[in-house]
C-alpha cells in the first residue's frame, strides 16, 4: 500500500485570541485550506456572473452622472411639465431622494459627453438637474436602469 504525502507540514495555527484565552491551538489540515479557497473562488465567480447577467438584462440600478444623459434622445411631443407637479416632485426628491430610477439606453462610445439616451423619467431628470445647480454633491447623479435598444 502506498503512503500518502502531506501537502505541507501539519503546523497548528495559533490565533492571538486562543493564546490569550489559554486554549489549545487549532490545527487545520491542508486540504481544508484548498477546499476553502476553491469554495471562495466558486462563490465569487457565481456572484460576478449574476451581476453581469443583471446588468445585461437591465435589472441593475446604476448611478450615472447627470451630464451623460441626453434628454432629447426620444421625441416627446405630448409631454407637458406642470409647475405644481414639478414643485411637488422637487420637494419630494429634496426630502427623500430619488425613489424611482429613470430608464436610459446606452448609445455606446459614439458621443462621449452624452453617452445615455433618456427613455423615461424626464420629470425626475429635470428636477435633479435643477437641484444639482443648488447642491451638485448630493444631486449630481441619477439612479438609472440601462435598457437594451431592442427591449426598450
């Protein structure tokens, strides 16, 4: 029968807590380290894949700078901005922040200044632009869902 070789010497790990508490050192076999590293890598890969899938599917809310959004991307010929409604929305966003993300489409790198085209959320975008003039640190970005052109 063949003998097994150890991956590394079996040296017990001594934590400062165990020494100060007077406990015996904890010994972990090397295979536990390998298995732990493999499990961490697999779970990281799964999370990274899920995040990439959510971003591709337009399910991930991103924080985008206001100056990267083109409000004139779609023609809005029947859009009326009521002053009373805009004031109520402004007060709400000032008090509680943006609650509902806008929807944008990524136009790619063709126009570096206005990368995203606005699909929906014109009122929220206008209010945030006005509030950004007062406080750019707090209101200089917008929460947005990036949609694909085919899905939009």
